[in-house]
């Protein structure tokens, strides 16, 4: 792949790459970093990209892997604290009252296992179809739909309690 071909393909794929990275990381700056990391790695491998039958899917898989690496580093470096520990009761109650349903759903999604979280974010947040998710992740379309179904059921049960 020539420099010009790489520039064209990377410009075409960049918006989708950003959506994929954001769906995994839920942070715009980290998503942009993941896209840059993936593009840099792809640039180093550009000669071998000429043999790839579907470069768009290849670019998306590269950014997914970069985003998962960043997510893994983030999870290992975070220190978890008990919610509300050491805060006055009135502050804890005020915080609990101001939480929105959306933030509770996002927290529930973040607590899911890796595959479920990634598929749910790609579907619900990035708005991708199960076919697009399967192309990107390498899973079968049936597997993606099964994961989505089980995950939605699990989230529904969690919020009905």
C-alpha cells in the first residue's frame, strides 16, 4: 500500500475507528489516542496491507485491539473505593438523588464481562448493527445477537430489582 493509498483509506476509516474506540473506552481523548496508536501500527505494516481483502475491517480490528489495550491498562491502574466512604450521609444521599438513569446504565454496562461490554457499547452507544459488530470483532453474527440478547436480559433484570 502506497503512502497516498494509506492516507485515503485512513481518512475513510477514521470516523468509524473513532466510534469503535469511543464505544469501548467512553472517553473521547482516549478514543483518539487509540485511533492514533492503531494508525501508527498500521502505517508500520502498510506493505502487508496490500494483501488484505477487507482493509476497513482490518483497520477496525486494529483500533479495537488498541482500545482494549488502553482499557486494560486503565483497569489495572485504577484504585477502587467504596462509593460514599468517608462522606457525610447528606452528601451521599444528595449524590444518590442526582444520579441519572443513563449514568446507572453506563455503570452497569461497564461492570459487564469484556465481550458483553464491548458488544453492548458498539450496539447501544456507537449504533452499529450486529453484522457490523461481527465484522469488526471476528465473532459470528449469531454470536453477537446472542450476546446482545443475554446482556439486555441481564441489564433488564438488574434494573427491575
